[in-house]
C-alpha cells in the first residue's frame, strides 16, 4: 500500500454481527468483513495479565484479537471479548458502542492489508483518508452528529493493537437502518416512482426492528424499537431449560434453509414442522431416547408458542407505524425470513398465479404476489437481484449464500450510496 491511501467503508453495527463492506482506492472491487458484536472496556493491566497468562501461543489475526486504546483504557472488540467476561450489551444505545466497532473495523482492515509506510527511514505513520457510511437505528439517528464529532476526536489518537495510523475522516454519510435498502430501490426505479407510491421499508434485526414509511416521496414516520429477534429467542429459552440463545438461533435458520421445499410449497408460505427438523433435534441433550423425544417436542412447542407471542407484538407495532397498506414493502434483516408467513398474511399476499405471472420452482420464494381475497395487498420485495449481486461480488459459498447475502443487503446499499455521495461531492468541488 502507498504511504497515503483512501479507504471507503460502510458499517452496519447489528446486534448479532457487525457487517462491514470496504474498498481501497485503486482496488477493483469491494470486500466484506463480519465481526462479532461484542465490546468490552478493560484496563491495560487486564490485557497484560492475559498476555502473560497465555505466553506465546500462535499468531492471532487482527480480527480475532481486536483491541484499541482510548483515554488510558483498552477496548476489546469482536471475538476477543469472550476472553474478558463480557456483559450482555444488547439493549445499550448503538451509536456509542458503534464508535469502538468502527475504529476496530478500520484497524483490522489496515493491519490485514499491511498499510504501512514503506519509505526507508520514514517513521511517520501512514496517512489514511477515511470515507465512512454508517447505519444507525431510526431512534438513534439524531445522534449521528454527536457520533461524527466524537469519531473525529478519537481518530486523532487512533491506536490499534499498539500500531498507529494518521486517519482523517474525509467524508461521512449516515442513514437510518433500512436506508441502504431504500437507496437500492430508489436507484432502481427513480425518484418519480418514490413520489408516486406508498413505500415501506421493514428491517428485522437481532436487537431492533425498523419501519420507515414513505408517502409522496417523503418519510411520514419511522420507528426502531428493541423488538428484535433476540426477544423471541429469550422467550423460547425461558420456556425450555438449558437452551442457549445463539445455538437456538443457528438451529432455527439452518432448519429454515433445509426445509425450504416445505416452506415454499403452496400458494402461501408456511413455517416448517420444527419437531421434525434435525437442527432442532440437535438442541436436545438427553441420552435416553424417550427423554430426548420429549425434549425435542418441548423445544418445538416453545418455538410455536413464542412465535405467536412475538408476532402479536410485531403486528401491534406495524399497526401503529403503517398508516395505510403500502404499494410496496421492502424487506431486510436476518430475522425477516422467520416471520415470512405472518408478513404475507398481514399484507394480504399469496403467490401470484395469474396468466403472465413469473413461474416459481418448488422450494423458492414467490417472485411475485397477488391478493388473497381481492382486497388491496402490498408487494413484498426481498431484493433477490441484489442478493445475487452480493453473492457474485463476494464469492459466497453455497452454505453462506442465502442468509449471508440477505444480511449484507442494507450495508451493501449503504456502500453504494456512499460512493455516489463522494462522487457528487467531488464533482461539485471540481
């Protein structure tokens, strides 16, 4: 890398993962990173004791052992947090924790790509021009200016894993969660489309759910309460002893993926038979066959009961935040697929089967919807074309393709918006 470079990066600081898409100036295509959401403040003594306790063991990569210094304290981020008795911070405000997650992401990228000053005898740290796109929950969107001011201050003494860089914030663009999704559709269809339709953007994340409602080209309302998928997982875990939230979530989504022929079989989408899924069965711990079968039935029943409770809360929230049936609902967030049957029913949708409607293969999501009862319905848009684009650009393997590409969509849209923003700014200045 040259002694001075520009780094373009968009970050979605989700509750289950920090999604990062980045590109250096001169690079042909962007790359992505996923970091665990953890963050913990420790002392320098804590870090030294950790190093002394382990001695020299291997050579952990920056992403596996991410830490930075600020005001005499050490902030560990991502996987490294598990070494220091982390607290559950899922209900803390995102924007403050986002500061450390952004700095850690920048540090991981710079160290991984060996951004160093290679001029002989030059001990000055390399200069980096940072262009940042950030997604924050709607209810924290007003904190974006405070975030920007604090980030500029922290970059002045930026130090990651003991290394320094001269990083300056050359461009900053912040949007509410769902803003990347909205930008994708507006770019596809144009401002005239936005101005002439009622459009809703729904994001179903681990910590938050977000709704943004457009009418006449302007945002009429928005909300992002802490009603994310973690509340559902906690409900299930409270009904069955011994379940772990992360393992339960992984089992549910792997189960959904494996049961897609059952889920997308008829005109309406359905939930799989949880009790028959091997991923759910793997959560049971009893060795005795009878006890194990009973455990599996309890887990499946808990998922079904918690789903009804969770959807009731989501439905009340949608009733409050969508003043009318939209023409189009753009859907994103890792947890969205779990609520697909309920969303289809709420927006009066079923698979379109009329003459001229695109055909669907068994096991695939409906490419187009029609009304269930001849009343108004909203077209649900899962931006499958953008998913395919993400899969191709980042060369996701078959195990990651569906879920990972869907989780990256909002961040990907934010990255595209950031590049357009920088281009417009540079053109205005020239």
